[in-house]
């Protein structure tokens, strides 16, 4: 499901979970019948990275997906059980369980207002992540993004 080079196993990454969710923007204007005039949506991309607790962690910088460039915002989550939403295909809750010895990072992909070709070839629907680990640039491809419905409160 996820592509790693053999060198990337040494960075402590145990598991990746990539998700997308469609979200409506703010207030939606309606016509006189109460129907939306237009629906403007954003697609949110979130990647949960489970890794071993190491002195050095990967500092994620940039991502590429379907011709767009994204900045990567990283947050660490200390919870060991996290409900992140429901699958759009079967409405089943998606829960991530993190072993006590591991840590979980949440990567949020934010559209960047720059044009930059990916440094590696990627297929449609794949995410290419770029980060710094021990002063070296590393790349990670993710070939599966699961669409989900977010919980009511985020």
C-alpha cells in the first residue's frame, strides 16, 4: 500500500495512514427556496505517521499530489487511540491505535501558492512527501488515500 525505499526504513517510520475529506467552506448563500446557490468545497489531506520514539524525527517540508504543491504542517498527538472519522465507502469508524512505545504525527497538507515540479515521478493519486532526516533530504511515496467523513467536531 505504501512505498518505501530500504533507506527510509531507518528513519523510524512504522506505519502511514493517508486520508482525504471534503469540507464545505463557511456560510453558503441560498436562493429564495433555501437551496444552495453554489457549493464551494475544500479537500483536506491528512497523513498520520506512526514512528518509533527516536531522538531525531523527520521534519516534513513539502508534498506533491496531482500537479499541486503543498506545504506540510506537522503536529504531534500524544493520544494512543484516535477516532479520525468514518469511511465514505462503508460508514465504518476509522480508529488509529498507537502502541505505547510509538509516537504519532499528524501531517496536514496546505496548498502552497508556488509552482514546483516534483523531484520524482509520481502517478495520479499518489502523494510524494519530502522531508529532512539527519540533515539529508528524503522522499516517501504514498499510493493509497482513503476518503473519509470527518467527525462533527474537529
